[in-house]
């Protein structure tokens, strides 16, 4: 049978009736579209959507860059940029510390020596090879006191030496269980920085435009306003990056002076991703909640008399409704905490708090609604004293009289009631004659201590001391911190504590107030690393200006345990020591631990591949930035 010729097909349509033609074309189109549908289904079944290289996002950030330099970066903006443009020997990956530039490492000599072998074919973005020289130079730069690196404490006493181009050795003064986390420190290029003197290191323009990157991105363009301030940066994918190349081609950073400006720009689609301290509703944005290894607490200055009694802190702790703080201030995003290891335990009990204060003799004696404690001197004059008397009472008498130079100018304290002491007693009696002499009908002092004289001496020398349950609560001048402070004030005033709130700019707070420990109580936050190293926050050696022991806390047993756990490489044993430290700190109560809020990150729906995991630093949100994508394509399964 032959296939019909072209002219025969033409005759086909002539023999069909109009109805038959309609039916023919109807069935033809049904067949055609069914075929297309089957082809589409076959294509979809046999292929899958995968990320495709390309695209860019605009990241909004509060603050402006100062040091895009791993040695100096401390602000969130700087650390975000460093995270994207530099690499370290180690890195964080979903809550674990894993090799980055390092291929592997060895822990030798019971934890006192760490050796790292670098991966092959590591290059800076400018084409130079990354070697052990760069690693050693970075550590020595941090250790230079003239550089004033905020990371100096992590590298004190550490000797860094090059074994070969691809091997570096660190010798520690003592075994360290936390040193691997220190090795997440990002590396700078020796050839770029070695000619910059330590004096001009912080002032170098290289801090704003590093010529070489080792991270997934590199700084491509910098934009400044009329005053020369950087208001935008353009990062481009680093094609020489040793790890997985990012799908995104560019990340553009836009910088804003405050959250209000950032939010305003987000609402008009000027930024694609950003972080905020509190939840907001945005159209076409997804909210990512990262659990964050950080807590807020009120650190009670132990130098203040009322906080030397741990019962006061315990009462303040029972009086705080932490769930209310979490809900009202952080919209429930996070968890309440009761210890520096972020243990979750609710113990809100106003009656218990009041009971503790009553037992400590803090009562409202004057009826003003606030508690105070009356402390009476245990020593009192009880004997009659005169010429020839000797002993402790005479010594206390002389000490008291010597405080007033007009009464006892000689000021001799020898425990013997002599003529000088007698004359001093006479002058005392005559100074207070209305209360001492006149009731007995006398005008001149007698020089002997008894009756009314003894009564007045006890009143003057050993007065009752009133200790008010009152203190200033200092915190950062930021909305969330002020909101927390107000809730704390409300809670504590319910148990009779008088609280005055004082807010201070963050820079001033860190630069002066904290260094001088110029506060009664401080509402502040602290971040725990992966290794949960409590030493910087709670060891007594960290009480000074350069330390972070914000409560001026001191406990010899805690000190010993913290020193031991830092050197303990067995994680199970180290965990046991940390638990003991946690228990001792909770019992001593140098702080009221409050909440650990989540880190909130907003990103447009078009941005895919973002994952949430435990953060030890806000910049770690970019940990898996290589997996973020906008564009997609289909490939065979």
C-alpha cells in the first residue's frame, strides 16, 4: 500500500462534508495536544530542576565597613564581608568544625602541638599561591601588640612556624581543647601586608579593598557617598576559590545607618536579604530562624554591697518572668535560659523571691514601697571607762574619737585610757552636751564614759547602716535592650527592688563603661563558641579592663575547673567539668540569665538553597552561601 500523494491529500478534504471536516480537525488537534502533553510529562519525569550559575542578590546591612580584614574585623558588617571573602585553616559547617584550607591536621604531644597540612592548589584571587607563610604571618600579625587585634587573646603564647610550604605547626604553652576553634581565624596574604608597618596597619586603604581574596567571593567594586563613606560594595564570584564555586555571580551589599532605613528599603524592593533583631512582615520574603549560641543576662557587679549576698541575685532571678520577655521582646523566637551553658529552666515565682528577701532581712521599713536592710554593728560600748581602763573597748573608743580631729587631735590608739583620752572624752561630752550633760545637770565634761556618754558614743561610733535594695541597670541604647530593661524593672519592683535604667551608646559602653566596670548591673549579651569555652567570661583572671568577666565573679574552684577543662582533650571528661562549673555558677548566682533569642534572617522567595543551623557567630549565616541560587535548569535524572 502506497502513501497518498500530495494532490490526493487535497482531494481528501474535498470529499469530506463540513461536519466531517470539523470532526477531523477536532480529532487532529486532540491528538496533537495529547502528544505534546505526553512529551512534556516524559520530559518532566525524566529530568529534574537543579541550580544554575548566575544571578545576583542585594544584601542589606546596618552599619558601615571599617575593616574588611580578618585581623581587625569585629563589627557584624565587617565579619560578614570577611566571611565571604576569606578562608581559614578550619571552618564551621552545620555546627561542626571541619577543615577548610587545611587538608588534615594532627594533635601531638598531648594537645600542646597542632600540625596542619594545606590542600594542594590553593590560590589567592590574584593568582598567588596560599602557603604556610601566609598562615604564620597572620598569626604573628595578630600577636603584634601594636596592631591591637581583637583576637590577640586567642593566640597568646602560641608559636607558629612554617615546616614547609604546605605544612604549619603551632606549639601551645599548654594543651588546649579550644584551639581548633581558634583556627577558624581567616588568613591574610603576606605579600599584600608585609610592607605595611604596624603603626599604619589600621589606617591602610587595604582594609577597605583587599587586593586578594581566598573566600567564595572577592570585592569587585566599591561605591562611596559624597563624604567618602562606603555605602555599597559589589562582591563577585571568586573563580580561584578552592571550595565549591557559588551559583550566585554577585552579592551587592548596601549599608544603612539603622534598622528603620533598612526596613524602608526592603519594603520598596531595594534589598533582597537582611537580618533584623525582631520579626517583621514582608511581602514575598521568607523568614529563616537560626538558633544562636548567645544569651542575654543581667550581670551583677559583685563589688556592690547588695550583690555580695547571693540570695539577692536568687530573689531577682525568681522574680523575672522570662517567658514574658521572650514573647513580648522577641515574639517567642528563641528560648529561655538559666545558665551560661544555655540550660532551659523556668523558675518564675514572685512569692519565693519575696520570701528570700524577707529571710535576708530586706524589708520595707520606711513604707515607701521599696526594701532596705538595716545592718547593726555587733560591737557596742558596755563598760564604764575611765583613767586606767585598758582593753578592746578603750581601743575602739580611741579609734572613734580620732575620727574627729577637734575632739582628739593626737589620735593615739593604744588601748590605754590615759589623760589624752580623758580630755578627748570631755570635748566629746561638751560637743554633745544637750544629750550627754544637760540631762544630768552638768555643764562641763567629766572625762568618764558611762550612762548618756556611752549611749551617744554607741550612736556616733556604731550607727545603724541602711542598705537599700536599689541599683542602676545599665544597657545598650537599642530598642530591644530598653524593652527588656523595662520589663525587668517592672518585675523587680513587684518584690520591692528600686531600679533605675540607664542606656548608653554601644561604642561608649564597650569602650569605657564595661572596661571600667562602671555599673551596678549590666544587661548585655555574650556569645558561646562551638567549644563552649566559659573561661573568658567567668575565670577571675578576666575581671580586669581587658577581660569579659562582667560580674567581677571569683570562685577558686570554678577557676581550677575552667583551667582544667581548657586542657582536657577527652570531650566526655571536659563536658563533666563544664557541668560542674555550670552548677557552681548557678549556685553563686553572679548573674540573672534570661533568654537566647533566634537569629532572624529575611530573604526574598526567589533565593533558594538557604539552610538554617546553629550559629556561633552571625556571619555564619553565609556558611552555605555556595548553595544559594536564583536561576535553575533541568537535567536528566
